[in-house]
């Protein structure tokens, strides 16, 4: 079966391997997922019928620690996507230096078509299917597209029921009342914002720079909120139905409030406490990507910037909050025309970093104040961003390859610490 997204991931790996010295058997190991679980989840629907939903969990690599990665509910979920996302999680955890490997899960479902009760049964069913292969020291799921803290609460509860233990560290992104961490809700957007601030000078992003954001969910909204508070101008945002564009700048909090009240982005734009209709242009998702802005933030789904539209991207900086929004070919086009892509494996690593903090707090049974979460997150994101920027200069490559080079070196050295071909064969040949 052709796996285009995973091919893209392997091409990124191959590009980075040009800059990292690893042994052949380590490289071979990095090209395969450790385990792929594929299953069907039976759900009793509200009308009494039984419906089966296709589910996946991939554990890509766990050399540096337990597998870690979100669970996605989306009609387009497939094995290629889940495996690629699991691979990127392994890379991402190594980029920010948290002691986890990479995993990912997904269910092929349109959650908007399910009632809350059906959604709960589906979420508990997912855990029934994977309970034997996940755990606080094996594989730790978290939220992703169209899953949230409520879903994580059901899932951790189901795991506790099956194991007859209280093991909150099995899942991160839980509600606070069930062992979640303060600061997890906005961690991905916040992490991306800290990266932007750390690299601001190097990226040539000035105060008041204009930003367009594709995807106005958890990652996109919180990034927009923090960037707007810091003086950047958010000129366009979109969701699955399309977007709005206002060159003078939008107020993300008002747009978010109205979106959630009306379920439509373009319905109303609120100024202060008074909601009023303000002039704005409607844009499609593809038009948004090509707007003349300083920073473009894809924060929705993968494969949005491809060889089809890469030449039309006008932003000088692309900050990838979504996973895999830029194809390998598009990356090359953007690099050759001087567009800097701050890659997903750095820009959206704030989520997994605070997930790591949640896991640490669950294991210790000791909970941190939010200021500590923010400070520790900022420190980790800044250190990772500056190291990657330095590597990019040293290797004269794009930022993605630099990030991969750092991550693969870390994973590779962990793999090689167990012994490699030359380690074992040197001894054999010495006898
Ligand atoms: P979310 O479900 O909260 O929001 C997704 C947003 O994308 C919604 O506004 C939705 O309307 C929009 N969307 C869906 N299809 C779209 C389309 N075709 N065009 C434009 N917009 C579309 O999800 P999220 O958690 O914000 O995740 C967004 C991206 O960030 C995903 O790629 C996810 O893997 C990545 N990410 C999220 C986290 C996290 O902690 N939430 C961490 C790392 C990476």
C-alpha cells in the first residue's frame, strides 16, 4: 500500500541523515515502527444499533522512554497518517529532550455526528482495545485533533477500571480534577509562541508583524491570543468551513467567543463586550495560505503546503503548529525562495512538553503552580529553538533538517548505547 505521508517522513529522515553519523543498523531501525495495532471498536449507538469504528495505535520507537502521542478522531484517519504522526512524535520528543519515544492513535470517525454518550462509549472502547499495550511506563496517549480533556478523562477512567489501579500517568491532557496539569490546555500554542519569541531576531520578525492562522482550534487559538497580546497583528484565521481576513487585525478572544457561541467563524466580530458586524473579507483556506503576511501559521491538518501552492506562499516565515502541514517538495521550494519554515517538531512541541510535566506530576503525586509550568516550558522551548537555529547556520540547511539532525543524533545514540554491529563484531573479530 502506498503511504505518501510516511514517504514524506522518511524523505525528511534521509535528508537529515546526510548530516548525522549513525551506524547502518541504527538507521535501519529508525525506518520501521516498533509496533502497529489495528482494531475495530464496537459502539452501541443511541438508536440501539451496533456500529464498528476503525482504530489504530502505533508505537514507533521507545528507545528514549515510553511511547507518547495523541489520539485523533477524524473521518480521514488512516494507518499512513497515524504511523507518520507516531514517527514525528519520536523525533519531537527528542528535539525538546523529554524522555519519551513516539506513538500515535486514531479513530476513523466524524465525532460531530456522535452524541456525547456515543462519544464516551467510543472512547472507552478505544481503551478496551489497547489496554494491554499502553501504560504509564509503556505508551502514554494524549489529545489530538477533535479529542479533548473530557475524552482523556473517560479514557484514563476506563484504564483504571480495567487495571483496578489509580494510574493517572497513563494519559495526559486530562481534566485538572482528574490529575491534569495546569497549563496543559494552552501548551501547544504557548510553546509555539515561545519559539517565535526566542527566534524573533533571527527570523527577522518585527513588532506588529502580521500573522495568518489556518485552523482556529486549541493550537491556533491560544497561539493567536498570546501573539496578539504581545503586539503581533492577527489578520486572518480560519476553520474547516473557511476563514475571515481583516488587514487592520482581529481580536482572537472575541472571534473565539463568537465562534463558540454561533459555531461560525464569519458570523460576527466582537469589539470589547459589544458584538457588532465589522467589515471583514471571507477567505477560503487555500486563499488564507497565500495571503501577504509576515508569518503564516498552519494549525489545522497535514499536507496544506505542497508543490501546488508553495510558490504562491508570500509569508517570510511559516510556523508549523499543525503536524506535517508542509510536504517535502514544498519544503525545498520554500527554502530556495528564502522562506524560513519553523518545523512542527519544534514549533508544536509545547504540547508534549507539558504532557511530560503532567506525567511527572502524576508519578510524583505533587502538583505544580501554573507559573512553574510556564517557566519550565519557556526554558525548554527556548533552549531547543536556539540549538536548532545554531545547527541550521552550522549545516547551512533548513530548520527542519537541523531539528531532525539533533533529534536523530539523540535517538541514535540511545539505540547505539545497547550495542551496534561494530560494537559486537569488533569483539568477535578480536577473538
Ligand atoms: P482542534 O481540534 O482543537 O482544532 C483543529 C482546528 O482545525 C479546528 O478549528 C478545525 O475547524 C480546523 N480544521 C479542520 N479541518 C480544517 C481544514 N481542512 N482547513 C482549515 N481548518 C481546518 O485541534 P488542535 O489540537 O488545535 O490540533 C491542530 C493541529 O495541531 C493538528 O495538526 C495537531 O496534530 C497539532 N497539534 C496539536 C497539539 C495539541 O496539544 N492540541 C499538539 C501538537 C500538535
